[in-house]
């Protein structure tokens, strides 16, 4: 589920979903704001795969573990560029 495979598209993987989430983090956002952003993209057909909130949190955990996002003192997450 983390990486795409022959039977799993990039959009369906946490790797691909994480890339989508990073693209949305042009400015720091609260987790709830990012979740609402994803739900809007999904409901408008701009992101075709439905993820649960738990899967969304796992994707954020993955991004944090690999150092792609950070959380500031106000609780907003942002894209960490190294």
C-alpha cells in the first residue's frame, strides 16, 4: 500500500497520496484544513482515490518520518525542503 505495484497505481499508494498532499502545502496548513482540501479534490473528481481519515494520517506520518513535512508551534504543517 505504501509503494505502487503492478496492481496498485501511484494514486492508490501512500507514496503517491503523499506527493499529492505535499503539492497542496504551498502554505502551512492545519491538519484539518489539509483534510478538507483533499476531500474537496476528491468530491470534484480531481483526485480519483478515496482515502479514509486514518489512511490520511498514515500518509502524513510517512511524510513526517521521511522528513518531507514539519509541524510548527501553531500546529500547522508545512513542506520541509532540505
